[in-house]
C-alpha cells in the first residue's frame, strides 16, 4: 500500500509538473509572439511618426525657400525707403505671405548700408505682442531702419504697429540703432551665394529672441531679402503627436542642440524653454537617465530602433534641404507597449494554479489517462512555441476542467494559427510593396511603370480587375485597364490602347463631379470602398452596368484610391474591382487590411510619379539651358549662326547609324545607357561653348587687317595722302619754272606706282592668297615709304589705348610715319594673371608671348589664311575653355563624359591634334564621331566670311584626305558615306548648288 501511495504521489507530482510546464510553455509562446509583434508595431509607429515630423519640417523649409525666391522677384523689392516704408507697394504682398503661411514669423529685406525693413506677423500671439510692447489691436508690426532719410536726419529705427486693415494703431522711434543688417548671419550667407537662395543654421531672432531658421536670397550685391520661420509651430506639432502615453520626443540640429521637444521631455529637463539646449543637458530626478546624449542612438536616414534597459529608443537623421541635417529622437518606456504582458503572465499563472488544485482529486483516479493527455498537450505546446500549428489537441478526457483546458488550448492554437497566418500574409504583402517600390523607383519607362503599379495593386488586393487614371487638366485619362476574367489588358506596355472615354472632374455647370466614384475620390482626397455597386445609391454606376451587360460580367466590389503625395498635388487614381476570396474565389468586399496596403502602395507610387516628373522637368530644363548656351554662341557671330545646332544633328545621325551596325569594327559599339546617349547629345550641343570667351572679330576675321574693322581703309587713306602730295609737288614744280608737261609725267608715273602698290597690298589682305618670300619683301619695301603726320595721335584714344601709346614711346609732335608699320602700341600684352599654365593641366597648346599683335606689316605678312599666331591660339584656345568650363560643372555620374564628348573633336588619331594631342587609343567612338561631324559641317557651311562653302564632293574629298592622313576614323568615314548621312544632311541644310553627285566607291578603300 505504501508503495502504491508513493507511486500515486510520484505520478501526481509528475502530472503536476507536466501541467505546469505546458502552461509555462504556452505562456512563453504567447508572450514571445505578442512581444515581438508589439515591438515591431512600436518600431513602425516610431517610423511613421518620424515621417510625419520629417515631412512637416521639410514642408516648412521648402515653402520658406520657395517664398523667399518669390519675394526676391517682387517689383520694387530692392528700392530703398526714406520713411517707415508703409507706402511701399510690396507691403501688401508681405501681408498676404504672412497670412497664408502661419509658420512665417516675419518677412524683410536689408541693404549693405544697413537700411532695413521688416514686417512681423503678431496676429493673436500674446508672446510676440508682449515682446514688442505692441498696443491693443496690433496684428502686424512694421520695423524700419533708415540710415539717412530724405531730410538728412541721422539713422533711426521706426516701429509702426498696424491693425488687420493695415491702419496705424501706434508708433515708436529709437534714435539709437543697434541692429546692423549687413552683419547678420542671413545677410552674410546670402552674399556668399549670390545665385541661389540659402538657409541659415538655427539661431535666436534679434527682434523676438526666439530660435528659428532664416531663408534668404541676395538681389544683386547690395540687397538681401529674408523670411524667418520660428520653431514654435514644431513644438506644438510634437505635442500633438501621440506615440504612447509617456513618449519623449526631441528634434536636434547637426550640432546636437535641441530645436523642439514635447512636454514629456520638458519634465525630464525641468525647463519650459529647452530651445537650443545642448544634447548633454542634465535631466532632473524624474528619471534614472543622466542626459539625452546617454541614450541617443547613432541616427540613420532609415531610422535606428533599439530597446535599452526599460526604454524603447528610436532616432533618424535626414537632410531635407539646403545641406541642413536634423535628428529626431523618441524615447518611450517599454511598459507603454508591453506592460499588459505582465498582467497576462500573472493571470495565466493564476489560472494554471487554480486548475491544478481543482483537478488534484481526479489526478489520483485517472493518472494513466491524465499522463497520456498531458504528454500530448506538452508536445503541442512545444509545437506552438516553434509556431508549428499542425496536429490536433486531445479532446476526450473524463476530467471536465482539463477537457475545458483542452478546448481552450485548441481555441488558442486556432487563434494563434489564424493570427500567424494573417501576419505572414501581411508580411508577404508588405515585402511585395517594398519590392514594387524598388522596381518602380528604377523603372524609367512610364508605360511600364503604370502597368507595374496596377498589377502590383491587383496582386496585393487579390482583385479580378482594375484601372489606373492620371489627372490631365479637368479630366482623368485611363492609362491602364486590366481584367483577368475578361482577359482585358489595355494601355501601359500593352500594344492595345485604352478605348474608354475620359472621366470628367467637373460637371457642365462647373461643379465638382461627385457622381462618379473616381472623380469623387479625387475631389474628396480619400479612399472610397463600395461593397456592392448594384446596391450603391451614392454613386452613378450606369456606365459600369452597361459594360457588364455588354461583356456578360458583373462588377460588384470597388476600391478607389487617389494617387497623391502627402501634402502635394493630386496625380490620379487607382481603382480595383471585385476582390476575390483566397479560398473559394468568390467576389467579396475589400477588407480594411487590404485598403491599408493599397493606400501605402498608392502613396509610394504617387511619390515615385512626382519624383520622376521632377527629374524629367529638370532634364528638360538642363537641355534647354544647354541649347540656350549653344544658341547664344551661334547668335554671337552673324556668320556661324547655325554651327552649334547643325553639328549635334549630324553627330547624332552618325551615332545612331554606328549603333545600328552589326558587322565590322563598329559592331560592338553601343551607348551603355540612355544617360550616356544623353551625355553625347549634351556634349555635341556644347562642343563650342568655349567660343563664348573668343572675341567675335577673331572668330569671323575675313581679311588680315581686320580687327574690329578692316584697316585696309586706313592704308588706302595714306595712299590718298601720297596722291595728294604728288599733285602738290607737281604744282610747286610748275610754279618754280619747271616744264608743266615734265612735271605731269613725273606725277603720273608715281601715281601708277602708288596704285599698283595699293592693289598689291589689298590683294595680300586676302587669306586665300599664298605669300612668297618675295611678296613679303615687297610689302616691307612698300611699308618703308613715309608720310608726314601733323595731328596728335594720342587724341580720342580710350584709356587702354592711351596707356599702350604712352608705353610705346611715340611722340605727339608732328613727324614722319611709315606707310606700313609694326608699332609697340599695336601689341596687346597678356596680364600676369591671364597667363594660363595649360600644360600643367594636360593641354599641349603653346601660348604666345602676346595676347594680340595688330601690327600692319605683321598681319599682312601672314603666308596663308587671315589669322596670325596670337589669333590662331585664341581660336584654338576655345576648346580648352570648353573642357575647363564643362569640367567645373557638377554633372551627375551618368553625364560625367560630357566634357570628353565636347572637347575632343579637334584631336586626331595620329596624335598631332589639339588641345591634348591624344592618341587613337585615347579617343572613344563618340569622340571620333564628333570630329567628323564638326569638320563636315564647317566645310559645307556657307556662312563663313573667310571662306566659301564647299560642295559635297569637295568636302568628302577633303575628309578622305584626312582619313588617309590618319586624322579621322576610317570606319566611321566609310559609314558616313555608305549610310548616306551626308546626302540626308545636305538636303536638309545645304542649297541646291552645293549638292552634287559623289562616287563614294573611290573613297571606301
């Protein structure tokens, strides 16, 4: 009996232990899952809250910078005032700006002489009114600092208090002015960045002594306009955010100073005003932490989340605009999210103990069956701990309480299984949204993007069909229509276009169209879910029913989600039709969980749409600027008015043909991406942008004596003087008694010589005549002839010409001058700072000693062409300037090759081109294409004053010689001929008399 008793006790203890272990295992599984889910939920809540704070601050800063740019363009904004400034026309614009954006504290402008005008929005803010001692009824405060008014009175500061109707309710004058606008951070920073608006670091406003940020924009070099935004609105925004009951929130700047915090954090700091307090500010006794710096995580742009001791900590860093970095920190006690788990654990333990004692009498009687039951129960508990919900819980037992426990266990298992499945489904959908976001962000084809959005939404919502609309003016246009049951796929990347009519956003009387569910969702900016369109009385589904009748279909459940970036413009709408049950496949209403996921996807899609629209807009703007620069260069010269436009056209034609080539040396040539193709196009447009630094008369120099004008007329006038002197000498000889016939004969012989000499000089002035050594010797001989000058040659000179005249040592007294001369004042020397060390930058052009040499003999003695050595260098220097100018631009990585494509068209495969004397291995296919395009356009251009346009055959003959001399790429030259590009180009741009027949076979060796 004793042995039997011991066995019963042992078995009882064993059964009790099993029961306790089972209960604990179940409890741990439930607590583990609950803690993990709630921890993830807390992290997600922190992240969503961080996004809202980030969006709010970014919106404030973007609006401030946008507003300051608008203020900078207001007419009369840079006009100084001599009074309180109330009569200035733009004051009402300032008032409108302050009323529209409550976060703006003031709008102002300042000048370098410290003249200052500021309009402050007091509104109903008692703090501002008290700070400025404003009388009752004050809504706006106009602060004016006048350095010297129209009466000549000394500097003073005027304070004018205005009511809502801008009527003066009070004034205050300070004769002592301590505020100097030109020394303020916003003024100094804007003056350092003249071309763009700036944002200051956080600082205390002078007039309010509250922290904030200033957006400023310089107008010229003397005036700066600014907008102050306070951080008080952020303080209210943080207080209104609810994360948990005891969550502490703080916004920091890059220096670690607290910009704004909620009231819970102030309890720790022990101060009602923690603006700009350092991050290591010591907490009071309300917490076991020493300071904020003790718990802060290294912030990341995605958000860092951690559980430390008894607190959950989250932080994020971002750079919204202007290079300013902000950190957001949130700290909440873990018990705010997990406190209920303690109570759950206590209740579960109490229930297990109660059940143990309740079942104790029955354990002795049914120990064997009970042992078996508990074994199975423990096994199932272990499965549940591992999230394995297979198998069945034993249901049959003679003990009622344990039967109930078994039933409860089964229900708990079923509930956990269902919740886990829902969590898995949600995780899959969330991951799908993330994957779609990544795919959408890199997709450049708009049609593929729209189709990707709709297909992803159908997949996540398990919908049978759907449509995606984009807002175009006053209506919505179908972009994609999909339906699985009807096998419809229209729009997007599909070849079949959408044939459905547009959806009007407004009725004929101009009222919003809220009869159509899609239009209503756009106007109301909300998601609309219709469980059964055939029973809906709020929206007109007549068109849908007609569609159903025609296609033998039934559209029942609808979900319409507007595509809108938070706080931005409406882009369009996404509509899903007929949600399907995952199990039976029947049509069911769209659930709230599906709605949440679709809204997240729609917001993501809208943001990507907007980002792509902004990128496309910036691309168009950049290309317009590039074409504007090219057009300005063409317009600069009346003779080369189309070069920068025609070369890109010709280069792109040849590049396209090269890419289509599938055989030969060019078979492997392809641009690596559309961005590289765009870089080539930009390079082609900008290939001569350096000519903007080249004087027009050098570019267009048509004769040797041309500078600003053709100096052949000065030479002709000197010959006229000689002719006059010959006539005078003839008359003097006759008067002195010489035979008139002999005197006339002598004069006529000299005149013939003069006419012949001038004709020779005029002929030498042309660049197409080759000068021999004998010609140059004759020029010098003719130039040695002298004429007598009586006038002072220094009169009427510019200051620069006068300096050169004085340095040359020429006399102002009457004296003899050479007919053709190379004087010192003909030389324009390089300034010391103008002498560029191009060789140190890899450029091989030899810089001449002088900037320009306008010597008459020097220029007339040019053997071939019209350009002397200095002018030739100045012409060639344009390509160096092109490269240097483009290399200074911050092109993105995809456009880094623009300087290469623009700056290598004067290089040769033989290695003797300029400016770098690159070898063939250093010249890419696009660079070689540019060389051929530039040469052919220059040869056939009919707008050059220094040469006549070549016929096609002549131009190709010259290119062929360049090919034989290894100057240009032979394969590209052959492709240029065989593809017929030269002929297509000629028909588009050359007159008929230049278009002749070309036998290309002779050039294809």
